[in-house]
């Protein structure tokens, strides 16, 4: 009987050991998954600070190589307070840029945060982003390599993040900015000609993803289940003579994304974007239609990296608008199964844009066209040919077709990586 008892004890100990090993393996797997998820969201986690990978290495035509460090504190530092700052240096313009930011949470149930920041940096002229986009991470935006038209800005801002529901996010911001274009630009009004100017802005941004599921990770909303369509809406108001504001204008921006899935690997993606600016709006805060083509003579001199949602055949600074709309269609064909690990994918692409501008004479020392004829381009990408790299081909046609065949053609790298 003692022998039976000893055997039972030994078997129990063995089962306990196996159970503990299994539990440890599960914990390690969860920890690895969480680590990769944080990397996929653009952060390298440390004990108290998550380093923001976006600031390590960048490149553009004005700054050349841009490198620095930034990050955001995590829950080990505090669950109610966070610091979000960065410092970078441009080797071509020989200038430091930085942001000093912090926030405190006022409501946990709705993930409500008050943010304060002071930023001294550059911004692309004609770019227009949604405040709520800052809460989601895009690992790589290739068209940043080719941008050359920037304006300096020193911005003091206070904003309020608030989840109206699990799928409806909002952010409201009031900011004061000093704007100084890095290029020779003058903005003429009936009263004065401005080389640089001050803006007092109020923005309200809404992001509604009714069919997606989210969870919060280190102050960022992480999409655990993606659903479509998605909707973004933003209102911007500039106030003249309110705390040094020079201009009075209004903007409204809208975006929707939709994906139609035929199976896990074959789907069609559609993105519609529109914007309207009224009043005395300087070029810095108008719309450029996402160009990504360098103004050089031959196709191979223009060879660079294709963007994610950009027009590959529109030359930088070719068009600006105070009202515009774009539609981008992508169809992802079933990957070619050459081997289990090597599976290139063909993507068919069509893009359309239309726009116009009032009072073009206000924008002096810079020449550009409008999109009133309607702009069209079509092409395809062959992605993941080697180490995440592929090739992109696009051709412009329609109202803005150019006389020389090669001037309408864009051939570029693509880069796709997922963690």
C-alpha cells in the first residue's frame, strides 16, 4: 500500500510539473504576442517607457536624414498620467525639432484624457490629417521620402480625447500656431500680404468604426477585429483677431473606407476622401491630393517608393485645391503560391480625383494647377517579391494626360511588412 501511495504522489508531482511547464509556456506565448503587438503598433516597450519607433529614422527632401528619439510612458509609470514627447534632428537643414507633451485621465470608463503639448517642428504644406488618426499607428508611410514642401510651425495645443462609445472616438483641440513656410511663399488678402502668420484653430474630429472591435494598449486603441465601413469626420475653424489669429476660415473633412472580402486572401478595398475650405485659407492649410511623383526628367530618375494611399503619377506641388474629392480602388488578387513562405500578391489599382480652387491669385510666388478636369490613374502592384519589397506601376490618363508617354508613367518599389 505504501508503494501505491508513493506512485500516486510521484504521478501527482509529475502532473503538477507538466501543468506548471504548460502554464509557463502559455505565459511566454502571451508575453511574446503582446510584445509583437506593441512592435506592430510602433513601440518598443521598456519598463516605464515605450519608445516610439517612428522617430528613429526618417528621410525627406528638405531635412535629408531625420533621426531622433521619442516615446510615451506606460501603465507601469502611471495609469492616470502620461508623458508623450520626442526630439529629432535634420542633417540637411541642421535643425532640432521637438515636442513636449503630457496628459492626464479624467474618466476611465470613456478613456477620457486631457492632452497638453508644445511642438516646434515641420509639417507638409497641403496635408490634412484627422486628429483621431493620432490614436492609430501606421508602421510605414513611404511617400514621406519624397516630400519637399514644408512649413515650420510652433504650436501650443490642448485637446480632449473621449470615447463616445466602443466604436465612436472623438478628439477636440484648441491650438495656437506660428506658421513660417520654408519656401518663398506670400499669401495676399485685401488688407495685407503675409510671409508668415499666426493661426488660432479649433478642431473637432470623430472616428466611427461601427463594425470593429478595439482594446486599449498603452494609451493607444488597438483594433482586435476589423470591420467596415469606417467613417472619419472633422471640422476646423480658424478665428481672426482671437489671440493673434490672422485669418478667418472654415474646413470640413470626410473619409470613409470599405473592404469587400471574397475570402481570406481576395478582397476589394475602397477609400473615399473629400475636403472643403472656405474663407481666407493659406496654402499651408489647403489640399494637395496626395502626390508621390518627383519632378525629374526620366522614369528611372523618379524611381522611389510607392505610397499606401497616394497618387503615384501626380508630381509634388502640381495641384492644390480648396475643395476636392478622391476615390481609390484596390483589388487584392489571391497570392501566387510559389512555396509556403514565398507568396507574391498582385494588386490592381484605380484612382480618381477632382477639385478646384477659388482666388488662386492670393497664393503668390508659387505656381500650381487645379483638378477641375478630373484626374485619373491606373496601375498595379506586385508585392512581397523579396523581403517585403515589390514593384508598382501606374499610368495617368484622362484630362491631365501629358504629351510624352514616359511623363505619365511611374515605376516604384513597394514595401509591405507585417508583424
